[in-house]
């Protein structure tokens, strides 16, 4: 019993040491990937780089994307921690796209959407959002861009349709 507890303790210390070592070198540990629940999917992806105010280094800025199959909506928000007094906020305003309109689906069509994010590389420091509609075998690419802060807080990001293509 004591050996097992000692083994668990050693693994915990090793894990903490690796985690602290990575954060000191500026590396980050990320858990990217979609999370699906019934008729929706949630995923995050990098949309740019911003200067960290205290560390004075470039850090990636993410967007959170939500695909609601039933409503045919793609929504995006840019997380940014803000605290005013005792009130804290992480998510800004959402922008949305009507996927049925973007894909020009006829009324009465039952669409079947899937979504993923692709990192476009360090030189672009952005991601593209890809949505597939499997009934029509078409794929749309979207671009999300943070618009920063407006007079009353964070502005919703721009969520633009770039192109739609037929799948082979």
C-alpha cells in the first residue's frame, strides 16, 4: 500500500514539475478539439496574436465557435478576461451566421453539418473555420477576426464567409 501511494506521489510531483517547466519557458499546454453534445458542437481556435500587457510577449488569441445543428447557426465569441469591481466576465459578444442561408439550402431541407478548425500557420497566426453540409456535399470556409473593444466593451468578432466549394 505504501509503495502505491509513493508511486502516485512521485507521478504527481513529476507532472507538476513538467507543467511548471513548460510555463516558465513560455510553452503552453492546450486541449483543443471539438466537444459534441447531441445537436451541437463547441470548438476553439486561434484567430490572432496579441501583446500580453505585463509579460510583454506575443500570445495567441482564440475564438470560441458554437455550431447549433437544429437552428443551423454558427456563432463565435472572443474570450477576454475582464473584471470590474466584483463582476468578472470572460466571453464577449457573439457573432452568428445563418448556415442555411450561406449554403442556400431550400426550405424543408434537413441539413447535416460538421465543423472543424484549421490553423493556418505561424506566419498567419490565424485559423479558418470549416463547415461541411453532408446532404449537399459542400464545404464552407469562414474567417473570424477580433474587432477589439468598443465604447461599451468588447465588440463581437467579425465572422465572414470566405468561400463555399463542392466536395469531390
